[in-house]
């Protein structure tokens, strides 16, 4: 029995229908908010990707073996002894890799096509990405990202647009979510306030695990990473404040709004002014103030100063969306990057973007029974195949139906009726048409309604109209 | 300046619109003919792919480097001296590869999911494939295939369905094409008739190049491949007959119908009966007889007994579609395979399928100016950004428009008016809304129609209705 690589999947028609429901929904909303589609190649030159996702990320990039005979070409001649390791070998025999996300290829795209682009550029991109991660629930080695980014504008109104897109997507999918909001500048202010700004990266990396490992483990890790005890103690106090607040919120004592407010106050008190941290708080206040113009029915927005997001290139707002009624990690995430195009030679262009994880959203919708029945049924009629003698009549009937715009199929084999009906049944085809020898003599067709079992015999000329009228009744 | 791997492409919004026009068209027609969507992973286990596309094909498969440290793991320890070649090294450090087409992964899919499938199974699949081919005009290293196959039925009615799908697709795209039709059984009959049936594979390989290299070169190649002189002479006579006929046809002396007829007669005369060749002629006669039930306005069907198709797995009908008014090789091709699932452990399941090359179709449509203007404009209004003081009014107007279902954007930055209008212009946004200090005081909005330059000032409450009514006029 053949198999497929671990962490990858086949999608059968029923799954495709559910997945297309998600893709169609996000695409419609992206377009409606003025985002334009682009696509980039699955393969990028290796130097485009490496160094953008941290050391851990680099290890998860799938590399593509050069084609042609690399041994004969002499490229490997100098490999021997000590120097012979996987990294060196890889670099000699592989120059391309599969994309790891859509953001870095997008930055590369912006730089390459800068002369064709009118900024601010709002693009959407829906394509698969590949990561050599250990496969687990909701985590695959090939999965789709649905990205939107606005590049070439540092206005916080773009963040507000993204928040509205999130609300619109999840309300269209009928899924309640929480949008966690933070700002890298606030995180930096926090590092500064506890007196450990030189350990900013370590602090974000530790905080990024908070949800997974808990408060105590994060505090321990900070100590191990060489942060001074009094700084660690200040961070511990902050985390205690957050978790106490969380309890009040879970008990319903604190509303999500007051929640955000009290956190902003706490930080305002411990930050020096002026500072990067205070700038971050101002940005957060701007967002919280102006999102009030819009309805957020399905997405609850919460300022979470412990939200870190793993990726190094974020410099401002960061977002993460989780489902309220299912355990499935992040369904959507993103943030602002002030200089992602800089590494490709075009500095000073700020952008902000988010990425919807279609695969996880699908899993959540499935769990919560929120995927609608396949509604794009396209075939309305199946003609029974009675064999060679009845073929000409069947084909002309088929042509007549199609001319009338009716999706129709003729069962290809002269199989037993039971088998032919089972096929129509499995395909949820609503009408089965039968024209055997007797019917053909009278130029008639028997039409069976597969939903109520009723059967009528009508003339050949009436069939298209009959199907069209009867279909309206569903 | 960054770059992308050779043979790959970025697609900008305008190109995406043209490409989506093609994808949407084929998808709509596939569904209307009762084909169901599936998707398979980009990566397959290497043994799924190798040996299916001939030696040349195997060389063009992109392999993926194993992740992890393959040197440390000891896998490469035994490599030394003579045995150390690219093929051996590849097999030690690479177990997966990118799919080369959609047919072989589909066969693998059918075998793996046989218990979930109701046969005959009609599937469509639209996904990219990768080939390490030398890039050239209309040939890329990553390109999309749009496949349909019917598997689990050996009825020739399936071939007739595929021919109709081809007609429907190209008539929807307004593109005139020729469908060349042949049958591998006829090719075998031909090899038999000239007394060289043991050289069947070589004959098909040589004929496959006829279009490219011409009659003389094909005849020469047959001699070089060890086919006896009298057999070669018989083949030469056959090719002369075909090319003379082609001339009569080009001159309008022979209609495409009579064309096919005279070729069938020629072959009937030289084939022994009963034989595989005669069976092939019968199948061809069946198709030619029964397609008459249907209209073929954009696709002209021609029986071409020199059509060979490179792939080994075809056993019956073969198809190739070329544009009438452009030079671009095959736009669509396919055929019947009697045992493709056999290599995966499920013998005796016949299938037939075709593959549309979206990239080449796009190139042809572009050359012939047949791609419609982007019709899925989704944003109807852009709000000018006048800065912080006017922001609240602008945001509430934006919310009002969106509530009314109108695609709208607020320009994110307080940039010069000229720049903001240039953005609306580039995005073909039909209305620009302006609410500066004066308008806000009176709760009014100025609406500029970007197509005729007219400008009106209306109250805030009237804006949504105004845009909706005015949009109907386009």
C-alpha cells in the first residue's frame, strides 16, 4: 500500500468543500477591504530565506536538492574529514528551498517589484508553506497561509483595518474568537522597566512560552538566561499582576475593556517617560480608542502585555487570535515590521500584516460543527446508461440538458441499475433520468426525484424545463 | 537586488486577475460536468514518483533534502571511492520529491482511498507541479495543471465527456483550438503493420518529435534505432500520405471530417484483422460517430495517427489540444491508461484524463488579447485622509459604508491629496469621498466620481445609498 510523507495530507472532496468554504470567505473579505492578490514561487533562493526566522526556524526549512549530477560536476571534491558536515554538504548541493511563510517572500517581492507598486500596497496571498516541524494535532508540514499585509505606510489605521478584517472573517465563519493585542515597544519598555533591556530578545523568547509552560517556568528560564535576580523579581511581580487580573476576568469581576485599561495603567506607572515603552502605550491607546467606531461582535479584543510572538522582525503592534470555544493555539497572527525589506536592500518601509491559518480554522470549525453542507452542487441530473441501443437518444438528451445550462452526466457504463443509482446517491444528484427502449419509442423520459422518490414520465422536450422548475423547489 | 530561482515567477495583481479568470472558468466547467475536487501533497515519497515518467522524466524530478543532520546520523559513512555518485548520494539524503504531474499522485490517491471512493470516480485537481526542465518560452519549472480524470470505467463515453469539457473550456475562453486525437492501439497497429511491433516504444518516441523535427529526421531516427529498412520505408510512405493530406487540408481541398475519414481508411487497409490496431480503429470510429451529438464550435477534432504523447502509461485514446491562432505547443493533453494504479497494488482499473496547462493558456490568451479587464472590482469608495482631527468622522463614515455592504477604504496616511487620488486611480476605485473640516461641521461629504470627474456634496446619511445607486450605472 502506498503512503504519503508524514505531516502531509490528501484532501478528499468532502474536505475540499469545507476548506474552500474558508478560502472563499477570506478571499471575499480581503478583496472587499481592497487587498490585491499576488503569488510567489514555492521555491526561493536559499539566501532569501535563511536568517529570517531565527536559528530554530532555519532548521525547519525544506531544502531542494540541485538537479543535475553534482558529484560529477566536481562540487563535492573538496569534502573530506573534519569539514564534512551536513550544513556544509547541504550548501554545496542545494541552492533553493521551499518557502517557510508568506511574509519574507512578500518582502522580497516588494523589493523586486518596487517600480511597479503604488504604495501603500495592500496585498493578499493564499498559498501553502512548508515546515519540517514535528507533526502534531493541528500542525502539519504543508499547510496554507492566508496573508494580508499593508506595506509602505506606518499609520496605525492599518492595524485597525486588520482588526476589522479579523472580525469580519470570524463573524462570517460564525466563530467567536479573542484577539490578543500587544506591541513590541511595550515589551521593550517592560524589559527596560525591570532593568534588563539588554536581554530584550531573551525576555520575548521566554514570554512567548508563557501559555505553554506557565509563569513559574518562564521566571526560571529568565534566571537561567543570565538576567539579574532583582529584574527577574520585578518580572515575576508583573506576571502575578497579570494572572490575578486574569482570575478576576474569568470570574466576571473585570470586563475585557477594564482589563485592558488596568494593564495600561500598571505599565504607565512603571515606565519612564519619554521612552520606547511609552510610545508603545500611546500606540495601544490609539488603537483601543479608535476601534470603538466599529462593531466587534465575534472578535473580543484584549490588550495582553505578555503576548510576545516568536518572530524577530516585529517592531510594533503584534496580534494573535485564538478560538473561544476550542483548544487549537493561534488561528491567526501577525504584526508590524519596520524594516523587513531592509535585508533585501530597500530600507525604511514599514509594513503590517496578519496570517490566517486555514488548516487550524478548518479543524476548529469541524470540531464545533460549523462547516455548512456542500452547497455548490453543480450536477442536477444523471442519465441512466441502458447500453449501446439507447445511447444515441441518451447523448442527444444530455446535449439538450447542457445547452439549457443544466449540469448533467450520463453514467458511463451499462452497469446494473442499482450501481448506477448508488452513484447518483453518493453524488447527491437530485434527479435521475431514464430512457429505456419503451420510453425512446414514445420520445419520453422517466424522471426520478431522488429526494422524495417520486417518478414522472414526460416528453423529451419537456425535460430541461422540468428540471429547472423542480430545482427551484430545493 | 534579490532574485528568484530561474524558471519560476512572481504573479502581480493584474496577472493574477487574468490567471484567476482561467482557473475560475475551468473550475466552473469541471464542476458542471460532475467532477469533484481533491488535493494531494506537494511532496510525495520518492518511490511514488520514480519510474513513472521514463528515464528523462526521472531526471527532472525535484528532490527534497532530508531534514535533520544526515551526516551525524551516520547515513553517509559508507560512501567512498567508486560508489560515490550523485544518484547514490541523493538516495541517502533525500526521501521525498515534489510532484511532477497530477496523474501519478492521483493514482496513488485512488489506491490509498479506494474504500472511500464510489467508482467511477470523476475528480478534478488544480495544483502546481514542478519540473527541473530547461526554462524556455511557455515552459516553467513551477506551473499549474488543471486535471480531470475518470477512473474505474473503461467506457469510451468518458472520452466523449472529456472532448466536451475541452470544447466548453475553450469556447468559454473564446479560443479556437484543434483537438488532435489518436489511440495508442492504432500506433501499435501501425508498428505491427510495418513489421516492427517489437520496436513500438522507439517508434512512439520518434513520432513524438514529428512536429518539432520534421518527417525526415523521424525517419532517420527510426533507422538509427535498429528498425529494418523495409519497415522504415513503410513508415516513410505512411508519413508521406499524412503530409500530402495535410497539404490538401491546408489548401481547403479536404475538410477535417474527410481528413479523419481518409486516414481511417488508409489504416484499415494496412492493418490485419483481428488485431490490436483494428480494435484501436473501432474505438476511434466510436468516438467520431458519437461526438456528432454535440456542438463543437471552438474545438475542431482531428484524428491524427502520428500523435504519440511521450508518457509510457497511456494504453488507449490520446489527446492533444493546440491553439489555432498562436504558436504555443500543447495547451491540454491526456489519454487513457489501463493500469496506472497497478504499480501501487490495485490492478485492473482503467482511467482516462486530461490536463489543462493554465500557464500556456494564459500566454496564448494574452497574446491574442482575450483576457477580459479585471471585472471583480470590490472596492467602490476611498475616503480621503485629512488627518487626526477629521479621523473620527472618517472612521464612522467607513463603518457606515461597510455596514451597507460597500467595499470601502480609508487612505491610511495624511498624505498630499495628489498622492491619495493617485492611489484611488491606480486601484480603479470609482468614488473618492472627502470630508474635511467644513464638510464635517455640516455633516456632509463630497463625492467625486473618478470616471467622469463630477463632484457632488451630500449629507453623511445619504452616502451609502448614493454610492449604491451610482454604482449601478456602470
